[in-house]
C-alpha cells in the first residue's frame, strides 16, 4: 500500500539492522517531517536570538516568529485570544502548572478532584500531590470491561463536592475516546473546573476549545509531528488572569524592586526565562502540516489501519487485546495487548530484532494496570504515515515470539 506521506519523514525511510524500520510507537512520540526540521534549522542558522530583549533585526524576527506560533496555535484550537496560549515544555509541565497555580489558589479542604483510573501519571501525580497538600479528596472514575466510562459512573461521581475534573481526551493505553463535551457539561453543572489532556487526541482529531467549553487544555508538540521540549497550555483568560505565576524570573515581570515585584500580563506571566523559540517554530510547522494533510484524511487512514490491525491480532489465539477489540466510534489507533506466556518487555525486544518498534511496560499508568490485573502490556500505535505492510510485518514478527522462546507456535 503506497503512502504519499512517508517520503516527508526521513527517519521512516531508514533501516534498522538492515531491515525496513517499522515504527509503531506513535503514542509515545511521532516522527518529524522535513518541513518541521527545516524550519527549526533555519531559525538556528539565520535568526537565533532571544525574543523580546534585543533591539536588533534578528531578535525582532525571533519575537515575530514566536508570537506568530502562538497566534497559529490559538487559531488551530479555536481559542478566542492568543494570550490564552501559554508555551511550556510539554503537557506534563502544563498540567503541573494548572495544579500548582490554580489548584493551590482555589482548592479548599474537603473538596474533590475527579480523574479516570486510566490517566497517565502526568495527569494523576500533580492532583495526588495537590490533594495531599490541601487536604482535599482525590476520587476516580472506573471503566467498564471495554475501557469506557458509563453514564452511571459519571452521574455518581460528579457531585456538588467536585471542584476539578481532569481527564484525557484519549487514553494512552486503551485508545478509548472519552465523551469530552458530556463530561465538561456535567462538571460545569456542579461548578467544577475541567482540565483536558489532549496529548493523545490532537495528533488525530481536531480540538475546538470554545465548542467543547473546556476550562483548560494541554498537549505536547512531539506527539503531533513537532519537536520535543515544546508544549501548550490553553486556559480561559479569566482563569489565567486569576492565577499566580508558576515560575518566576526573567521575562515574566513588569517591575522589580528590592522587596517587591509586579508581573507581566498574559501570556508572559507564565513564561519565565528564555523561551523555546525553535520549538515553537517547529510546532507551528507541524500544525501547518496537519492542516495541509487534513484531519479527515488522517482519521480515515488511521481507522483503516486500526481495523486491520485488530482483525490480524484477533487471529492469534494467544494474544489478549485490552479495551475495545473492534473498531468503534470511540476507539483510536492505540492497541494494548499481551502475548500468553511472554513478558511484554521480551515481546518488544524480540520484535526489535525485526526492526519493529512497539512500546512495552506500564505506559505511565500503573493504577490502570492494577485495575486491569496486569503488570504491563505491549502497545502498538499508528499514525497516518503507517501502512498495512507495517502491520503485516508486525504480525509476522509477533508470530515468531513464542517459537523463539520455545513455548509454542
């Protein structure tokens, strides 16, 4: 199956141990197209300078490009104001910023934070720490056998005591797409603030923060064709303005005296120190690539790949698939599975001998692993530049695993 996009991704065209590289770990990080790499190289070669601080041409160009990236990002997610876009290192830092700045300021003793049991540690540990510090209560939404959140669970757990509801748009383990708008509406009905981790969704599905009504949303550049080291925090302007700074230092100040300081307005208030201009430029180019490709084409390609991979995996009697075992409306291209009698780490290592890259472990979701009754799983995850041939290679390699270990066919 020819794929017109693969030529744009240099890493996908190299070999691993003299074999074609089969990259199926896109939930961890995506590969970068030439357009992103070239734009970042141009910045570092032609106008590498601190933004805001220099009254000379290349500094002014760096400032213009950095703020253009902010504006493009705001338009991409349909934010009302580019000041609602805060650049961070990644989704993890964005979530910590919200928990530290908003949570410390507004959460009270006895109030409740609610998250699904499936959350990545990045959207669990900040709330765990905050609840302990503020003597609040951290509650969990539990999933059904297919990895979904039931209406009954939402009704029972979102109560008048709920102050913060934080959840992933898409599970990084099960691939479940959660009902964002429904959860946001239920949370708002009791006066709770919503935090949506979009790191696993925004590479694959459009995000409209206004239409969804979310209070905060976060994502990372590296999971959506951009570079590592750049992340985004979206927050409603009134909320961000009410929050104290997360980090202090250069750029985020208005005036400093020996004993006092006043802080810059949004968004600089939350961007202390020298920013990652190259990363922001790379993110801007990644957004352009996704827009040029089109979410409709991305979705169609991934649905075909996911359905095909699930079909092929179900042919193997010794493979257990977690979550939805068939392609459905609320299932994305992340598949967690285990091979009977083989530790996930061994599966991953043996597949690597054939140049097949998958993830194995607890996927930074140990409470979910415990809930499912497993220590770890294997995970294959797809993006629009993958092909059915990639999946065939993956399946053929997977068939060898038990033979290599002498435990059956």
